[in-house]
């Protein structure tokens, strides 16, 4: 009995030993969960408050969501409601993650643009111009400010309307700022004449070209696109124009009435400033009418914006600005050029 017992025990031990000689199976516990997908929609909560937006998370296979609203605000709520405090374009990002650390991301550009939210209303009279606004937004406070110079603004009114006096042939830059009960702020800048609001038509359904380009191309730091970037701290510089026929041109998709423009001088070397020029209009891009001519003009300061108006009621499809001469240099520079439509 004892010998048989020890024999059985030996077989069992040998069997155990034989099994332990084999490799233990490896179990991969990662990647067993479905991967997350990221998706969301958004909508304003109330037409009276376009700054407050409800985000609806329609992602799948996730346990955690992180939001970034591009205004220094974040949220870990699955479907948050967020109030933006200023107008602008916001690249909203959402990242979702599952229990294994796998993640997915979705981005949407949210535009809250003041010109889409407020319509300015101008009522000219014999004595002044009354400005008001029309908007569905609930407004708690308002300010109308007039720009006196580049660094000085004065409050003209804190009422729904503002009266301003503008002499014939002159311009004034005015700002209106609206604030909602939640503290969101909307600001609009407007250029005014005594007859109403001036429209900037520079890049509205138009193509821009130039006869002589900066040596590094139109997208360069001083390329031609800096001429219409609406930033007086940049400039377009073209070397060696000399006596060549030099111009830039706007091709509009639909004939447009232009009866004004603005030029801003460069930051240095006044010898490169335009001195004499002409504005031309065309219906076919080949036959041109001269509609404005300036001779011996002088910019008295650097980065000085000068505005010009002229009589024109004809909608042209093409406009060309021909620089006849510069102060003295063979090169050309200008910080900004804007095409304007003045009210009649």
C-alpha cells in the first residue's frame, strides 16, 4: 500500500512538472473595448443671446469628454452650455476618451460676428446725422464712441441713438459697443460721412491683382496682399518700379459702385509714397474710363490714412488704381488701400 501510494503521488507530481514546462498563455487585456468616435452639434439657446451656445455631444464609446472653447475656457461636461464674452471666431475642440485611454477629437469653427448681429441705421438731416441700431439681442448697456485720433476716443452717447455733425467732404470713425445682461460684448466700427455709413468694398466678392509684385511673392511679409489686409502696421513694398506702368486692380463678380477710397502711407521712406495717380473703371477689363485723378499729393506723416471721395454712380465690374508717380524713389510702398462706397 505504501509503495502504491508513493507511486501515484509520483505520477501526479510528474504530471504537474510536465505541465509547468509549457509556456503560460499570454492574455492581452488591451484593445478589447470599442474605439471612441467624436461628434457634436451646437445651437444658440435663445435668439436674444447669440453668445450662449448649447453643445450636444453625439460621440460613441467614450467615458470622458473634455472641451476647449478657444477663449481660455474649458469644460468636462458631456454636453455643455457655454457663454462667449466677445464676438469673434472660435475653434471649439472636443476630445472623448474610453477606459483604455483611446481617444477621438472633433473641431468646429463657431462664428459670432458683430456685422451679422447688428444692423446700423443712419438718418441724415440738414444739421446732423442720427445713428441708431437694429438687433434682436437683449441689450443691457450701450456706448457710442468717436475716435479723435489714433489713441483717443470720447463717449458721445450712452443712449440707443447718437447725433453727430460731420462737415461735407469729411469722415469720422465711430464705435458702438453693446453689452448683454450676461456681460457679453459686441463692438462695431463704422466710418461715417454726413450722409451715413461708408461701406468697405475692398474684398467683397472681388479678385485682387497687381502689375508688379514684391520679389518674394504676394504672400511675403511685404507682398501685395499686405496692401488689403486691413492692417496699417503692415505694408506692400515693390522694388524697381521706376517708370513702368504700375497699377493694382479689383475684379468684382458683379458691377459695383465705388465712389471713394483710402490710402495709408508706409512706416518709413516717404520717397516711396504715391504722389500722382488715377482711378479707372471698366466693364470688360479692356476699355477704361478715368473716374478720379490726383496730382502732387503728400502724406505728412508715416502710417497716415487719407480718404478721398469722387462723383461716380456707374457700377463697374473692374477698377484699376494706376500710380503715375512716387515722391522721388524708383520703388513703391503703401501700408493699406481700401475701396469705399459712400452713401448718397
